[in-house]
C-alpha cells in the first residue's frame, strides 16, 4: 500500500487541484487511464470545434453567392481536416502528461483504477490511499439497449472526431447538442445525414422558441425523423440497417455509419465508488454537498461526474472551489453557479444563460419576455441571417435579468455580455443603457432587452 496526501482521479479539471496541492508541498497521486487533459481536450470541446470550423468555412463558401461572389469547392481533404485536430490535441495531451510527470511531489498512475476500500484504490496492480481524494473522472457516451446493436459497428462522439474516412451516408441517433454539432460537421462537408430523434423537436433543454426554430432549420438541412424510435439494428454487407418506428409507422433506414449521440453516463460505476462508501444518485452521479464534498469526509468530487453541468467551464469553476475548500477547511465557500452559460456550436449556433420561459412559468415568477430578430438589425441583414433572434427574460417589477437565449450567427459570443451582467447581479438596464457600436451585431441583444416592458 502506497500512501499519499492526496489522490486526484482524472486529468481534466482535477489537475487544478492536484497542482495546487503539489505547490503546497503535498504528495499527490494523479490517476488517469487515458490521454491527459480530460474529455474536453481529447474527445470534446477542443477537437470538435477545430473540426466544426472546417464545416463553418465550407458553409461560408456555399453561401457566397448571397453576397455576389461565385465560388466553388473542388475537394474536401478529410484526412487533413482530421489530422489537424488530432495532432493538435494529442500534442497538448502529451505535454500535460509530461508536465505532471516532471512536477515534484506528483506521481502519475497511467491505468484504470477502482476503489477497493475506505479511501483506497487499486491501480496498475498497486494499492494507493490518501486522506484526501478528489473524484474528477468524468462521463462516457451512453449506449442504449437496442436489439442487434452490439453486432453493428457503431461509433460515439469518442470515435466520430477521429474517423479516418468520411462516411457517405450517416445516421445519427439523438437530438441534443452533440447530435446537432456533429450533424453540422459531417453534413456541411458532404455527408448525407439522417437524424433520428425520439422527441418532437431537437434541443429540448433549450427555450421552446429556440428549440422550435433550430428544429425548423435542421429540417431544411438534413433528413430529420422526429418522434422516432429504433427497434432493431443489423448489418447488410457494408451497410448498417435500422428498423425504426415513426408515429407507429415502421420504416427501414440504411447508412455507411451509425453515430450514437444519446447523452452521457457517469464513470462512478467503473470506479466502484460504493466500495469507499461514496453515495450516488439514481443515474450514478456522485452526490456532494454545496462545497463539493461527498458523504465521506475528505472525499470530494467535481466536473461531469457530479452531473450539475456537463461543461468544461463549470468543471473549472468547481475545481477552484474544491481547491479553496480543501485548503481552507475553516472558511469553506459554497459553489456559486449563478449565470452558468452554455453554447452549441452548430449552424445556427445556440447560446443560453439563466431560465427558459418554460422554467420561469413553472416557478411562478412575474416575468416579461421579448425577442428581436437578427435580420431587423443593420448587421444582421447585411450577413443575411434570417433565422437568428435573441430572446430576453426579466423580472417584470425589478428588472432582474432572468435569462437570455440566442440562436444565430456568433451566438456563443453574443451571450457573454448577458452572462457578465447576470454574474454581477446587474439588471436589464445594464444592457439597455449601455452604448453599442453601430452597426454591429451585439445591437440585437440590446434591442431584445429594450423590448421588455419592465416596471409596469
């Protein structure tokens, strides 16, 4: 048995805690079975956005005629597109691992681990223990139970970002942000995409108006099968064949590749956290208190495995709180998740912060809502964005910003000013009374908030 002052499981945002512990002179074991850097660097936000930018460039070329420019694409160098992303993230992952191996007081264990007792893990045939343990082991793609699926060479987002060859036809199961982003990537570059979703619209977690508009746009871009469930899967030579039912009507679908984008599941079962007494909820996410400490004193958790927000910026926020609370036990601070934003890098982009109108209604808040179209602004019309809009929600009496939801060009950037205002607890007047550059795209945000009848 090897003893350490701290064990950190996972090499994503958990490294923020391990590095501070090492700087304080504590002995730290960092446990990671795969590439260093976590999901975001290796299988998520970083490589996906590099690939998606190629799709964005393609879409710009395809729309060039709207602006009087005749352009054509002679070919798509799929190998180059994928290699550009893979080489970048793999190089970064190696650098992160080497940096940890060279850091005094940090010992790297590059293998799978399981809890085998109270604050004790077995990794690479070695048992290690520590009084302080940070569980930051993330999640993995969910694989549903579909008859015959195990005999079909399906892929998940883990493999989709590293495919050596571009599929000619692709079926995507799912209707969330992963399905939306990857449909854009493959579809814009020439793959024939079919999206199969069991619900009535895509992006069901978004505001209803945004989800409806996004679904409308994707209906124009792809073959979109809503209210559809897959019953069976099998191979027919090189083809993957699915038997699906849409509103009671059975149909057969076939493609070169099948992508599962049906959400994610926590890795708590792979770690067997129950063996060290850590409690999990029904889906398997690790339960913590407001300080991110589990029911076992000295054992903490952060990031996707906690399940509050499956976002890198949320994990980074949580890591900062965990580090503070571990090293300042007498002055712990509860995590402040207020104004946690997110963005979907599809086409159109989607970004959101705060309450949806549906949530505001459910909470019985006296709210007002307003929206403004991109195309009704000077810049929005100049870039021919006819689908985009900003929707704002505020407290009718106080003017407190309750939420903002954007669909359209650069939504991921436009949302930031609203996030900053909300994070600082400023009201809608912080946006309406500011001076905006004209004619610039952020005017659409100001006009959405300016449409709100506040104080009446």
